[in-house]
């Protein structure tokens, strides 16, 4: 149980385009979903926290207009990187937790390469 | 500033050895400490520790938390090549009513046959 699916696993896009990443909880209802960014050989850095049906809470230094987060249902959250630039190239990973426990279960991540 | 520090950052041992991974932390509103294993992509959950001195065990893996000294250790006995991974330590805190995980840098463990 507690499976989180993230799609796509890898995306390459041109500078200036937007990219959407999906995060789905497959076998539980995720009241809260989290989006992280991971640079090579560095730890996971929390970008934002989203609760179903409400606006996401962004960490300091994360541009909310650039990284749009939507958590429209208890099983789906999306991260849209708008007007992507090469410096946005990174590994983005989501996690989800349910109502019954505070353990976050992670998706497999999305490697974004902006040319 | 809240921080989680893991050591060593990298460890290479032979199959069958026992390893101990360390995690120390300084956070304001501690709730729990979690260990994850990250092989290729998705970190997979190992343990959640909330109380001091109570060992959690799963097969060859075990972990314990010391809330007085602010650290945790993860032990792996009789290591196998499949244990090769990055082990992440994260501390759960609650900030303004919201859960937040603060991650350490990870320990890259390599088990050689």
C-alpha cells in the first residue's frame, strides 16, 4: 500500500515553454502533497506544500508564479513549471501523506532538462 | 536555522559487514525522525521514530533515537549488495500548523561483493 505515482519520469523541453508534472496517490487519499527539488548530490529541498482544495504554501525563495501547484483532488496534485529556463533543470519529486499518519510516501521523481 | 546532518556522507564496505549511519539534528518543533532509502529515484520509507530509546527493527535494519542528544542511528547488519543506496534522514516538524520534513544530505552506502 501507500503507492505514489509521478509522471513523467523524464522530460526535455525548450527554454520558455511550460511543463506539467503529475503526482498521484494510487491506493490512498492524500490530504497533503509535497513538492521537492533535488540538486545533484544534495538533499531534498521542500518547495511547497499543498492541501486538497486550497492554495499551496510555498517555501521562502520559491516563486509561486513560476511553480504553479494545483491539488484539485485527494489523489492528484500537479506542478507546472512555467516559462522554464535552463536553471530550472533539476530533479523534482513529490510526496503524499494521508489522514491516518504523518509518513510521507514519495513518487519516483521527474528529471527536467531545459534546453 | 533548522538543520539535519548525516555522517558519513559516503561509505564503502564489503558484503557481510555491519554499518552504522548517523543523523544529528537541530530543529525547533520536533515531531519525529524518519529514515528513507533512495536507490534510484523514489525514497522508500524505512522507519519513523518518535520516542527516545525505543529501537525499531525490520529484518537486518534497526534504528534508534536519542532526543536528549538529538541524534539517531541506522544500523544494517550482514549487509548485502542490495543495501547499496542513499540513506536519507529527515526530521518532521510542524510549522504554523503544517507538517514539514527537513532532510539531511544523505549517506551514500556502497556494498561491494
